[in-house]
C-alpha cells in the first residue's frame, strides 16, 4: 500500500509520517485491496476554528472500494486518529459483509442427514 502525504499550511509533527504509515499499514488485516491512500493535512490559521484548526482527510484509491474519512482536532495527530477511525470503521463494515454466513437451521440439517 502506497501512502502519499500532502501538507497545507503548517509543518507536520516530526513523527507524523511514522505514525501514519504504522496506523495505515494495520488496515491490511481486513483483506480488502487498497492500492494508495492519500493523506491531506490542512491547517486553518483563522483563530475562529480554535481547537478544530487541524483537519485531515484520508482518501483511498485503487482496485478496492473508494473510502474517505475526515477528522479535525487540536493537532495533526488527533485529527489523523479521528480520520483513521472513520476509515477503519468503513473497512470493518465491508469485511463483515463479505463473510459467508450460512443461515441453515438445525431442522434443515436433520432433514438432509436423514
């Protein structure tokens, strides 16, 4: 999975890239194909936004589904965590839907076996 980070407005935290790569690589456990994830980090300089001044948008591209998660917070990492949770929830839902659930009852099993 390729991770592309775009930064707009301010410098990122020194360990942001490491944390982003580590957290997004864990999404492979859902076995849903994702080729690229774009991480768009924006910093709003307007003081009106206050604690929501940092915004992170995650967008997936590739052969799998198009996923998009947004998060806002008081710093880059808090906003990233919120966006990553949104993407993870979408992936978890798709993974659960893809499971093959056999809904046969015991009565149907007895009829087949008899």
